[in-house]
């Protein structure tokens, strides 16, 4: 699935929170209602999540689908919900 083709079924905004500093408290509950294969869009300011989120997804058996930068500088990370 290409990043441009993925549509987030759920979107959350974690602001500038690092993964272990509050972002997980927002991301985990948002993944809960998604079925396997559903997509979560995570909006973040700054690059704090860029490296950590991909590793966390591997550990938690989710698919990190990539990120892009929106016009306003906000990064959009896409997570494919695992089983």
C-alpha cells in the first residue's frame, strides 16, 4: 500500500509528545477499536516519533506504513493495525 493510497480510519494528534512521554497513551487506545488491517493516522509536530514509532510498531506487531510531512510542517505517520 502506497502512503498516498492509505486512508486513516482513525486519526490522532500527539502534538510534540515523545513516544514514551505521552504519545503512547494516545496511540494505544486509538488502535483498540481498529480491526486488523485498519489504519491509524498519527499527527505529530517535530521529529520525536520518526525513529521510535517504527520500532514500537515492530515490537507490537503493527505495520509502520511510513510518514510524510504535510504543508504546515506536521508529520503524518501511518500505522497498520496488526492482528
